[in-house]
């Protein structure tokens, strides 16, 4: 009974996370969508006035939202045992994967803060140089965390990330070489590699797990064709109806 109640509580928390994320999208300031209609965030190149369409802040935020919503839909009805079972995603459990995604979001936030301070995002760049090593480190650090904490951090880190992205204008985000520390990369590409690409890497497997879990088990009684049923022989002690 206690286990069932815990499953219900955690399922309710996941539904709350899904609902909160959907509401967050709906409450985005309308001015952000109004800005999208103006030239799709084109900017002059090399000061000569040539307008070139670039991937925009809005498109980045939409991309973040789309991958996150796919993940939340897959998680929505998975019970605790499915989330905590080791080896679901390589050597990770699904809960491990969520903690690792949270760590990537937090690392990007730290990197954005450093760029605003005029400092290079050294740890973020190191992580992107060897994502497997970063993931392995975060996997080792986040063992034995309870699901409530994992989901709280998972949601909170993404909210902070989107708030920090809003602090950067489109030129700063999309112009390659705008930040010397990033070389010829645009900031928007660095963010995408550390967030969307990390999430998408395991989304198909996670969606398949959710699909398999949702399919009802085929353990019902077999249907026997009527032609295969042989009539019972009279027992000799029944009533004569003639």
C-alpha cells in the first residue's frame, strides 16, 4: 500500500511538472512573438547592411521546449520502478538521465553568467569537448538522489536557463565569433549542443520504453473456437426431458 501511494505521489508530481512547463510556454510575453514577425531576427553582416536570416532566440527557445515536452510526455505515466531501473539507457536509469540533463542546463547557466561578466565559460567548453566524461562525472555524483529532488531540480534548472537566454540579444546569440572565448562558434550553437542535442540523444529510446510500458500485457484468457469443444457425455443421473 505504501509503495502504491508513493507511485501515485510521484506520478502526480510528474503531471505537475508537465502542466507547469506547458503553462510557462503559454505565459511567455506576447512581445516575444511580435518580435518574431519582424524580419525573423535578421541582422546586418559586416556592417554593409546585407540582411541574413539566422536561427533566432525564439527558435532556440521553441527547440528547447519541443524536446523537453517530448521527454515529459514519455515520462508522464512511467512508474517509479521504470524510472529507477538501472541499464535502461546504456548504464543509466531514466532518473540518472534526468540528473545529467539537469547538470548540462546548470553548466550552460554558469557559462552564460561568465560570458556576461566578460569571462570565458571554461567548464562548459571543456564539457562539450568530452561530453562522455562530463556525463560519467555527473552520473557518479548523483547516485541515490530521490525522485522528488530530481524532478524539482530538473524543472528549476530549465527555468533558470531560459531566463538567462533572455538576457542575450539576438546578435550576441547568433553571430559567429561574437565571443572570442567561443572561437568561430555562435553562442546559440554552443547552447544547442549542450542542451537539445544531449536530450535528443536518448529520446527515441525513452519514447520506446514509454510505449512498451503503456501497451497492455497479452495475458488474458485464450478464446477457444466452438468447433473445438466436445459435448459432454450424459452422466446417466440427469432428468429425462422427453
